[in-house]
């Protein structure tokens, strides 16, 4: 097991929502150390989500953070597959995912799905993907379902998990 990084203990909550998960999300979204740009993109995406949900009578002020948290929770995978070599053969073994890895994978999949869409500003793509994840649809949810499906298909090799 790797030694934990200092970033976990030094991670400060963000200014607007006072949430460590938002800070982690922004840090994962950041490119070339441009944190201010990443924060601006994230907050614009949250404002866009709030605007879209308010037209439908969605959550009020402060409720948009709940939408974000629920979107990340919906994308978290429960199981994944790992390759194990046993007696010269390689098996795809389903294993449980730790809570930290669940969160990291969910964040990564949402950001990758948003970046994968072309032709629109990043804050709009991110708002689209977060709202889709909140409604249990979208590219990040498809990725999660595929991981679960592969783990389910390889259930026969679960006894190699030790």
C-alpha cells in the first residue's frame, strides 16, 4: 500500500459551498495548475444547473450542492474487475471498491465524460453531465453500468479475489 499523500490532510473546503468534495472535484478538473479557471468553470456549471432546475421547480438555494453530491453518489461503482494471474492464466476477478476509490472513479468519469463532448464551453458540458448523473443517465453512468456488468459476468472467478 502506498503512503498517503499530504494533499488529503491539507485539502481545504471550497469558499462557496464549504465542501471538501467540491475542492477535490476542482483539483481533479484543473489543468496546468490553473485552479482559478477550474473554480470558475465549476461554479458556472453549478449556476447553470441551478438555473435549469429552478425552471422545473427543483431544489432552492443550497440544494444545488445536494444535486452535485447525489450525482457523484449515483456514479460511484460498488464493484470493479482486477486482473489476477493464477497458474499461468489471467482471470478478470470482481472485487469490492473502497470508498475513496469509489469517489475518485466517480469524479474521474464525470470529468472525462464532460471533456469528451465537443463544441460547447466546459461549464455547459459539465452541467449537462452532472444533471445527467443526477437523473441516473449520461456517459458517466453508462461507464459505471459497464463496469458492474463486467464484474457480474466474471462472478465465477470471485473465489480468486483473496
